[in-house]
């Protein structure tokens, strides 16, 4: 019996090691490729580091203002994430703890919007922003963060499962207003769900390519994904410089994800639908 358990455990560890290896291969390939010349990237299977990292980086910063794009992306991702998390928590709390007319229908409508691809509305979104004279500014990118159907769903499920009505009633008895209850009592209790939504929102904002490309015209206002895609030589794409830019863009996400991984797992588990 003991030997069978040990064998199963060993097989499980081997499976996990294989999955980990498969997940790490793309990141290793990205870092290795960024150290090689374009000719080697196009013609060879690259397994070991090269010596062209400095040259690739020099071409990258000579083509685009990569660190300005980095700062732009940090501003948009951080600000958008804060707005996204706050308003999703506010709406999810409202759907969970307040009883009002058409509450169920409105929540189903919110869930229904999750089935509509965002790309379908990009033309209308651009026209509205153009009419409001908000193009070539960061406002359209931030206004999108005010609504997140998945975030509202996640926050409502978490509030249903983890925030007792008695805590809210006790706050009202103590004389707290509704917004004070939300800020002082509800938000701290929503910590795991907030961490989960924050990392998803941050990654989405950081990697957003389509909306900045359409809304922003000034090259100095562009985000990292758009700047990296625009790195080209006279007749072809400069893959070495692009891979350096991709590495610069991905590393902060990996660090942030690794730091928040425990909160993400606990948040998903706590916010899941009760069976």
C-alpha cells in the first residue's frame, strides 16, 4: 500500500515537472532569442545565449522611446486597474446585498455582455470618443476600466459567499452610511477577490494592443505593445530588437504574478460559485 502511494506521488511530481517545463520553454526561448542577431533568429534553432543583446537593445532604443512607453503603460495599467477593481467591487456588492427592482434582470444583462467580443464595438467606441474630442488622450483607455462584467460577477459571488449580512447591519446600527460601510467593512473583507481581479485587470491593461493603437496618435503617448510592434528596419521587422522589447515588457508581469499568486488562488477559490 505504501509503495503504491509513493509511486503515485512520484508520477504526480513528474507530471507537474513536465507541465512546468512546458510553461517555461516560451519564456526561456524569448530571453535566449533576444541575445542573438536577426540572421541567427531567422535561420537557426537557438538554445544557448548569444552576444547580441547590447546591439539589439541599442537598435530598440534608437527606433522607439521604449522607456517612455514603459512609463505610459505603467500609468495606464495601474490607474485602470484601480478604477476597474473599485467599481467592480462597488457594483458586485450592490448586486449581492441590496434588493431593488429588476435586480435579477440587470445582473443577467451584465453577464450577457460577457458573450459579446469587445472588438465588435471598437468602431462605435472610436466614434463616440472622437465626438467627445477624447482621442489621442488616455481618457478612453481609463473610461473602459469603469465597467468589467467578469469583475462584477466575481465580486458578487465573493460577497454572497464571504460577507454576512449581519456585519453590514451592525455597521448601520452603529450609524455608518452605506459608502462608509463599503469602504471600511466590505472592501477589507474582499481582499482575496480584489487581488484576483487586480492581477487579471493589470495583465489585460498591460498587454492591450488594439485600443491604444486606434485611440492614440502621438508616438510618445503609445504603450509598450504598440511600440514593440512598430520596431522595424528599412525593409523588414527587427526581430532581435523586438524580442528585447518583449522581454522588457514581460518581466514586470512575471514578477507581479509571482508575488500575487497566493492571493489569486485563494481569491478564485473563495469567489467560486457555491455548489
